[in-house]
């Protein structure tokens, strides 16, 4: 009896999270590590399927909107961006409606 209960707790802990919990996962963002100054480049990542994704740039300690994209049916998004001002180091993040955001992703120019 105890083995059965222990086994059921173990299986419940190893079971995948429900779909609702998986959608609440943090969005991801990829960008090249180094780009030529002034060049447009591709920013891509993952978010919940169909979600609107806001790509933000870190400027003077604040986040400002740079571009927007929509995740496809598999949760992937991509957008070509070109920051208006040249900087040696640019930091991006992706934010999904509802406030969840990715980790900051630095790019060196």
C-alpha cells in the first residue's frame, strides 16, 4: 500500500505540466551576439502560440518598445530590427501580453 502511494506521488511529480501552466512559461529571445553598426538583424524566439510579442530595447535603464511580432501556431516569432541610434552594447527582451518577459539578451555593435 505504501509503495503504491509513494509510486503515485513520484509519477505525479514527473508528469508534464498541464497545457495552461506550459503557456505561462517565460518567452525566449535569440539575437546575434555581434552585429555591424547600423545593420538590421533578426531577433527571434518562442512565446505562447498566437501571442503578441513586444520586442523592447534597454535605453538609459528603462525598457522601450522597438518592434512587435505575433507568435505562429508553434509558438515561434521573428522580426528584423534596426535600432535608431548606434550603441556599442544593445540589450533586448521580449514581452508577451500579460507582462511575462524574457531574460535580457545583449548584442554588441
